[in-house]
């Protein structure tokens, strides 16, 4: 079915980046700084890796690391993660927009430009 094939191709080429972006947003910057498996198995560093990669109770650090590596490998490595989480996650920018954006002043300017007198 050529229509279905083209629809699928369009959605795949458009949505794969959004899927990767969402996976990186949910996983967080840890994907770009995830320790090596050798660090986890090391007698010297393993206990620290397990401690600081602890998530919800019942999910070992090893499992969390495997999932993060899977996401990393399925979504093009760390370059996209660095783009998203370098200098803070996207939510940090949104918070700063609200803090520094002076929205009330911009609304006032827009009303003035549109000649709205309220």
C-alpha cells in the first residue's frame, strides 16, 4: 500500500527525533556521564556506583545502567543528550524564561502596539 508506506516513512522520519528527545529528557543527563561497567564491577568504585545510581527500591543500579545504555545506543549516543542537558535540562530554561522574561511588560507593549486600551 503506497499510501501507508509513505505515511509510515513520513512519521518515522519526523517522529524519531521527538522519540529520542523524549527518551533523553526522561532519562536525564546521567546518560552522558554514566560510569563504565568496569567501574560498577570494580572492588574500589563499585560500591559508590551502586550507591549513587540507586533508584527506586527493588531496581538495582545494574538494571538502571543497562536501560540507560540501551536508550543511549538506540538514540544515537551521547551527543543528543549533551545538546539537551548541557547547561541544565530544558525545564531550567523554562524556569529562567518565567523569572527573567518580564511577561507583564511584554503584554503591556503588545497591547500598546495593538492599540488595546484596557
